[in-house]
C-alpha cells in the first residue's frame, strides 16, 4: 500500500469542494423542484430539500438572501431556485446554496400578494363591519404620500376645486422601496394618535407591481385597520389592487378620485342650499296665505261681528233643547208610571189578602208556618186562624187525614 495515495476525510471533502467550485455550470444554476421539510432556524437561515420524482437535493438559504423573499415558502410548493452547488466539508455532502427562490409558474410577488391577502382575510381585517363611514363635510384632510409625486398635487387641486374650505395636511413619506412601508405605517399611526385630520387619503400614483409593493405590506395594512380616522386608499390606477385597498374604509380608483370621494362639491352644495331655501320660502308663503284666508274667514264670522246676537242664538238653542229634554223626561216618567200600575195590579191580584177578603182564612202554627195538611199538627197544638182583619187562636183536638194527593208525597 502506497501511503502517498492515502488522504484524510477532510482532505477529500476539501478536494471535492474545490472540484465543485471550479465547475462554472454549478455556479449560478437554476433548479426546479418541490419544497420539502422546510425549516427556518433561529439564526434566520432557511434549510429545506428540493425533490422531484427521481431524486432529492439538500438546500440552504442564508438569512441575507431569505430577507429578500416576497412570499412564504412552504412544503409542497413548486419553485425554481437559483444558487451554486458545492460540498459542505464537515458533512461530506453536496448541497445547493440558494440566493433566490421563485414560485414555479407564478411570480413571487403575485404569490406573496395572495398569501398575505388570505392571511389578513382570515384575521378579519377585510370585514365590512369594521369599515367606518366617511365624514360628510371634512374640515381637515390628511394625505399620506410622497411630497414629490404627482398624486399630492392632483389631490390638492381637486380638493381646492370641490371643497376649498377644507385644510389639507401633507404627511410626506416614501412610497417605493424597502423604507416605504414603515414610514407609511408610522405616518398613519401619527395621524391617528394626534387626530390631525377628519379623514386620511393614503396612496400614490401608478407604477409597476414592484413600485406599488409597499402598499401590500402587512405593517401598512395593520396601521390602516387600527386607525380610528376613516381612510381612503388611493394607490395607482383603477386596475391596480393592493392589500391597502381591501383594508381601507373606502377604495378610490386614483388619487384624484380619492379627493372626489373625500369631500362634497361646494357648487352642488350651494345649488342644493339655494333650492332648499327656495322651497322653504315657497312653503312659508303657502302657510301665510292659508293663515290669511283663515283669518279672513274668521273675521267675517257672525260670532265676531255681533257677539251678542250669537249669544242670543245660543240661548234660544239652549231653551229649545231644554224643552225637548223636559218633554222626553215627562214621557219616560209617564211610561214608567203606567208600567208600575200594571205590575201593582198583577201583584195585588196575587196577594193572599185578596183571598182573605173573600171570606177565606189561613191556618198557621204558632211559629208562623202555614198548615197545609193534618200532618203538620197534632192533638193539643196551639194554632191561629188568620182572617181578613182578625186572628183566632185555637187548640187542636184531633187530626184526621182523608187521603193524600200525589203532590203531597
């Protein structure tokens, strides 16, 4: 065995690393595959595996490269990775050192937009119930945009034309680049904290998706959602849609349109006021005319022209009604007397005294009970005989029964 051919593990791994590093094809190579076992370590580095039907490739993306990702990679996602292939000497395995990652078949910005949109929708940031109504007549309008862009000039021009009584407060921020999202979010929170305006317009002019990307940042979205001041989102042109549009209380197609939505047209308001005043004057004149006509009718009334004559007429009417009531009362009393006499006659005909006046008498026990048969007394009982005017007291010597009627049973 030739000791000159023996190398250490480290030497072999370093040799293979140099071989890989010297191959231009392995530097700046694009690899298509499906993400698997994706993990983000506390260090900020991303470790994952790319695989297809025939094999697998270990990959690493360092923190500096991962910070530029516009979307959230997850297992099962098909991607295209750019990087270099080399050997990691410590483990003796080769892997792909990824510098950029792009979704396969769709742009990373488009995917990031959909991912953030889905996340914030689930959190309720787009809920219509959270939308605040715009003030009808704002006196202070805050504008969060670039001081150098055309958007602020368009907004000020439209507001001066439509609603010159409003004060416009510019909160200048960058609206493009990595520094833009925190500046926009901070400006919105500042306006909310100090209540500097009745209404906020947040936006910028048109541009590419990359130019408008700061309005797809969740920091801006959450600042709009948390703001107690109503917010109009005015980003780009009409076809452009951002996350800020979904969260804002109202979306405008353009910055100029935002100014139109933010305030009423003072000319239309003046026309409305003039018409309202004219209608009010017409209504007042109509009421006055009706009042005059009623006053004329009352002034020509007999009661006002000759009050004594009116009183005399009332007295005659009162006398007539009194006489009518007296006649009616007399008729009622006469009818009641006739009815009373008729009932009294019937009662008198049925009176026991009438029977006694014809020579009949009534036998009664000492307790006052009427004797109806011999069974009601016995020999020796004291009884009394009731005549028409007198009364005879007797004593029973003997009682006899001569048969019973059916009704006596």
